[in-house]
């Protein structure tokens, strides 16, 4: 059994939008309360060495259910917790317990990867902190191809896309997550699906080099320019942000203008995601073997000359989408070692040009004398790297075994 996620844009009416914001605020309230409770438990543990603090989801949820009648009140003393689904509070506290466990494991050396910090308070002004989830009572959430229903949300919520093109009405839904991004609401379904092992029937293989000038360069010589529309909106966003800076923070004009800017960002995000989906789908369908570099994108941001272009090119999103597409279509994806010198290595003789800089757009080999576009040379080297690590069905195999 495998799990897959599907995300759809939704268009709630004014009443539904108020209820969605209420649920997001309730989840944020429970999460922040949990942080205060964890800090209080840690202070008690520091004062009394025999005291054993508990930060499990069950213990925190139990404490919240006991105290919610006292803390969940408005300025007039009226309780408001009952207007939102219990799942909103429970899943927020569960997310906090997972976050604290990741922090503790990272601190004790029991978690691989980057170091994880102590959980931070959620802020209502940040989109990433305005989300909530349901895990129960969602079996009949899909009403028809363009409408869904959610617990404690009145009426049917309109979905922009035809849901049945991606999932069926009788699909087992494990979790529903509602989020907002740049003034637009989204709903995500985590569903169960049969784990089917697919095999790509293609006999072609390719190396993919990512760059700033040409977004994607393939080992067969093809170039894909990719998403450049953000340059068209750069001046417009700059002017709008300049107007926003002259307005009083928190005023009606300020909030209205900020909403306009967020809609521009949402439009740009939609265009770039559409481009990335088309490119990654084409690669996963056309080739049975795709090799890309395992780029250290965080360090690449330190180069201030190209950091903005790298961020707008979305190398990380490209890699993530390509991984998912390769799994869906049965394509083998090879990640070249981060220190593999794909650009400095000559694909003909294997000589390494240590003097090659980022400004050099043509690779000139001092050993064999070949002159070739540096991106194409890197893509060919990546293709060879991938072919040397897997069995091939192609006629021009470079097989390591």
C-alpha cells in the first residue's frame, strides 16, 4: 500500500472563508498553547530532578481538553472552542509533539540531516502558519466533481479542478489539510493507493544539467529555457511594494494593497509550477533513465551574483517534482555525487580543467582540443555517470557490470 497526495485550489464564499480562518486560528492557538506547556514542563523538570515531564501527543491533548473551557474564551468571556472541529486542535498538538521529538532527537544525535531547532510560535500573519488538518470524519468529504464538505464548515466548498480526474469518490482518504498561500485557499488529500511497480518502456537515457542562463540542458543537445516570467513582474512588484511602504501599517488601505501584491505572487507561482510540471513530466515520460546533479542549493545562495536567479529558477522544486514523476512513470532517477566535476570534466578524454570558471560558457579541453558548450558537456558527463551505475536496455550502453 502506498500513499499519495493531491492538492486542489478551492473557492470558499465569505462565510466559509471566515470559518476557515477560525479553524486556522484555533489550530495556531492550540499549537502555541502546547509550546507554553512544554516550556512549563521543562522548567518543572529543571527545578525538581525527580519530576518526569511528558510531551506526548496523548498527554498534551488530555491537558488541553481539561483546560480548554478556561483558556478558549473571547474578551467577553464566551467560549469559542466548540465552533471548530476537535480534529483541528488534536492535529495541531500532534504536529507540535512531532516537532519537539525531532528537536530532541536532533539534539541527542538520533536524527540524521540538518539540525532541528526548538519549535517556534505560529504567527497569524504568515501563510505557513495558517493551516489545519482532519483525520477523522472525512470519508464522505467529496460530494461531486467540484464540491467538497469539511467538518464545522457550512455548505459545500467549490473546487476549481475536477477532482475525479485525479482521485475517485470511493478512494480511502487518510488526511485532509487546508492551507492558504498568497490569499488563495487550497485543500490537500492524502489517499491510499495500490503500490504498482511501473516500468518505462523507453530505451532512451539522458543527463540533465541545470543552469541559470539555460534552465535545463540535455545531453542530446536540447535546451529548455524554462520560467522567465518573474522578470516581467519584477518591476511591477517593486512599484507596488514601494506604494505599500508609504501606507500606515495595519490600515485598510495597507491590507488591501498587500492583498493585491500577494495575488501577483500567486500568479507567478502558478506559472512557474506549471512550467516545472510540464518539464519534469516530459523527462519522466521520454526517458527510462534520467541523471541529475545533487546540487547543494543552500550554498549556491551564498553567491550573490546568481542567488536571485537560482531562487526564481526553483532548482529544489524541480528535483522534488522529478522524483515524484519518475516514481509515477517507472523511470530510473540517478543523483550524481555532489562533488562529481561534471562541468570541469572533458566527456571525450576525461581531462579535468581546474581553471574553468562560471563565466566560461565554452569548454575548451587542453588535452584533446575539443571545444563544446559547457552545459552540454556537463549533461553528457552526467548521462555517462548514470549509465555506469545501472543496467541499460539501450543499444549504446555504457554498462558498469
